[in-house]
């Protein structure tokens, strides 16, 4: 892909001109749309000295635009994303609330601007399919920010599975202890199912994508149960106004969970959920999520025909233990213990890798670890599980993705590779 525009740089007074890079190509011109918690992702462009520059920022809230000017010096501020559609951008990083992802992605794809959509791709399966179809029809590059594929703990798990240290994978169980769930997901729009569908989708999309990636398959049928078991009884509502998580979060406060105050006025998403899955390759999986545990981490157990592996911790200091040498009763020593490497940057170094991958994808179509198809399948599994949960555990089938659309992302020139 050669970066080019139909209008001269001098004709875009709202965005600073870009410079040539060491390889003779012009810098990738990016905008960050949505300046809340994840709006800091674009800072990795400058921090990692990538061949790109954030030339514009966008958010409807004036205070966030002011903060954006500090985070991205020289970037032109905008209140409406429509003002960016003809600014000669090469790519945009969408870090807006989940319910806006679909339409924003479609608007930029239609304008020929490569799109980075923070997960989830959309809050409905149909919304995901609309975005994928738009990318296919327009030929515009689409990237979804499933940063957990870049997390050291997940990369370690994946490498061991690919090496075959536990044989052929037959089952995977994931327990997600969301220790700060009340602060993270019940004090703002996340608590409103109209804006998220539910936390099995919103929060679970990460883990569902990892489950699919580790097992090499996609969910075709699921059942789930759960409910709003703690936070629904808290009457101290009112939300947080225009504040973001960094303004209200205190990791040493708000214990026990029933002591939380300032919850969103609408709280109708589940704080406890459990789902089972049958994948298209015969693997079976479970995913469990609780938003009021005292600890905050993920635990994956992967079982194969020749052993099992399990992570203990998921950030710095974590290890993955493998039992594959003999049968026994309980033993903590394991046959193999692999230390998870430590890296700098958000989410264990995953966020810088994510942004670097996106810039390389925009510039040269380099294959990526993340996949729009896999992102769709994670949302589809989460939506189906949420429907099952709200139907008292009735099994729900996951709608299939069009072969034509799936084929575009697996074989299309310059598109991200599907790594199943």
C-alpha cells in the first residue's frame, strides 16, 4: 500500500503536514476519536517513535478535547468525527463507547480511512457483520484492538499449545476474577445493556477471542446462566457525570463491593455469569466472570490429549505450569514451569505492540495477530451467551459469518491474516 491523497497537504489547514520517514515514505496520518480511558492508546505512536503522527483528536466533550491537546501536541481538536472524513487521514483509532463503534467504523471505512476499532467490534452480531461487509465492499483496511493476543501471558500459553506440549487441545476453561468490576463497569455507561448488550460481551470479548485463538476454533453453540447478584441492590446511584475512570478509581477503597457509591443510574447488566461453549472443531470450553472478587486476574486451564497447562497470575511475575509427564495426585511442582516475560506498556506491553501492528498494517498491509473475523466471532459468542443467560440457560446457536466476507479477510491482499 502506498500512502497517497487526492488533495495537497497545504489544502488541509486543520491538520499539520507530515514528514517523510527513513524509508522515504510519508508518515501515517492518524486521528484518535474518543478521548476517554482508552484515548491514550495513540500516545504509543510518539513514545515508540513509529513512522506515524497523530494529527487530529476528536471528542464531543470539551474537557476531554482540552486534555487531548495536552496528550497529542499539535493535533487539531474536533467535536464531531464528520469533520475528519475529508482531512486526508490514513487511519483512525476509535476508542469511543462500545455502542458507537459500528457507525463510526462504517463512516471512516466508507471514506477510505483505515480503521482501528477498540474491542468489541460492535455490540451486536449484525453490527459486526455490517462493519465487515463495509470493509470488504470498500477495500478499506480494518483492524480490531484485541490486545490480549499481544499480552505476554497469552503469547506464552499460545506458544506452548502450538509446540504441542499438551498434545491436541480438547478443552479450555477460563475463570475471570474482575476484582475492580464495580468501579470499572458499574459507574458509567458500561452498566447499561442498551450500550453494551452485557458484560459477557463487553468484558468477555477479550477472553472469548483468546479461547478461540488457543483452541483453533470458533463457538457454534453456547449456554449461559448468571444474574445481577450484588450491584443491583445498591441504591447509591447518580453516576459520575463527565468524569472518567482515572478521576474516580481508588484501588484501596470501596471494599466490600456493597460499599460502592455513585453507580450508574441504569444498572441492568449481569455481575456474575457462566457460559459453556461447543466449538466448530469439537473443543469444549467454559468461561466464568465475576465482578466482585477481591482479586483481579484471569486463569486459563488448557487440557489436551497429553497433558494440561495453567497460568498462575497474568501480569509481571506470572508463570505457566505444565503437567504432561505422568499421572499423579495433586502436586504443585509441575513437569514444566515457564516464567511469563515482563514488558513495559499498558496490559503487560500489549498496547504498544497493538499500535505498532496497526501502523505497520496501514503502511504495508503486514499480516497481524489480531483478526476482524475473530473479533466478530468473539462478539457473536458473547451475544449468543447473553441471549441464553436471559432465557434461563436455553442453548443458543451462533450465526455463521458469510463465506464471502470471511474469505476477504483471510485471502484478500493486504488484509490481516486469520491465524486459526
